[in-house]
């Protein structure tokens, strides 16, 4: 039986970052959206979202701000979309504490939007299933469905096709954000409609998945931000088995043998590049919202 939302109910959750272990651009639709194939996993770098059910309108406080107007923030847009789609009579106050760098290729905004949909679906007692949330989420951003799916996955189409990994890749990563974000639009524009010709699809990662690392967006992103190459070099010098840019950049990740090595690499890179942000952690298979 559906209940009425309880005014004053508060919940606090974590929105994780994502890492693209592989990314291919395989085409472009008539509406201009690019078709992708990617291996996507969660990484333990989190924004924090606190939501309180109110009897008024929606409100948002974001620290630090990532948009000039609150109404452009993906958290506010996600809440508004859900409220209008299902004629929600109450409101919510949202507090977002940002830790995931903006414009870093780690999906921070998409993660925040997805978490907003999941939390408000619960607090507003809407009882929508994941498939329904994904239908809403895809209009907010290509990475939003991945976060809603809750599992490390092969992602296709414009982000709406999800196939959970039968066995998630495991490993320790170090992420380097070299302090210079890259806008997604210009990266795709530099592709100029040219996609590598391939005879095989990007299949599921298997044992030895590290050999499948590739990102079609890295070369155009490097043209915009050469510091991406410097970050890859720093990771290789720190002992990474492999390095690659995540998403559309500018964050670069390195794969290490274990957590001890990745922690040492994080410390050394941060010491030698104090203007960069460096993070280490193990690949995550599940979104924390789902336990």
C-alpha cells in the first residue's frame, strides 16, 4: 500500500565516481548523440547528498557550486523531473557536498542526479522500478543510467543499454585529476565524425582485462589539454601497469598490483604535483545505495 511521504524525513547517501576502463565511439545518431560502448565501474570517491522531505518547493544548496544557477544543477533538474513526472505534492531540500572534481570525466554530476532520483523515489514513496528510473535518467545525461543500474557494467547506445559484468574486474587504481577540466562537447567535436573501423565489438572484460584498455576520446582531449599526457607519464613513472584517460577527461587512471602500491603512488604523485588532485582505491562492483 502506498504511503504519504513524511515531512521532515531526512536521508544521507554517497554518490560514487565512475571510471571508464574502456570506451569506444561506434557511431552517431541522426539527432547528434554519439553511440558508445564502454566498460564502467564505480570508484570510492564520493559526493555526499542529504535530502529532507518538505511541504514546500524544491531547494538546493551545493558546496562548492558547479553551476551559475541552481536550476542548471543536475541534482535540481533530476528532482524537478521526478516531481513533475509523477505529480508529487510535497517538496525537498537537497544539500550536496562535492568531492568529485567537476569536468573530470568521473561522472560526478550524473552520479549526483542518479542518486537524487533513487533517494527521492524512496522518500516520496513512489515505488518506481529501476527500469522506469533509467527512462527518466537518460534524458539527464548519458552516464545517469549506469549509476541507476547499480552494478559495474558494459554500457552501450547513448548510455541506456546496460549489461552487468558476470565477474567484475578487480584491481587497485590511482586517479589523477591534473587540475584542468575538459568540457565534453569540444572533445566530441574534435572527433569530427571519424570513428575507428573495427571488426569486433567491445565484449565483456575477462581475466587479463587490462589488455583491453582503450579510449577513443583520449586523443581529441589531449589536443585540448596536453596536461593529460603529463598525468599519464606521472602514473607510469610511479609504477602503473597501464594508464588511460577516463571518459572525456581530464582524469587519468593507473592500474596497480595492489592497494599498498596504489597508496604509495598516490602519495608520491601528490607530493611532486601539489596542484593536482590524486586519489587511490579499489574498483567497486556495486553502487553503495544498493548495499
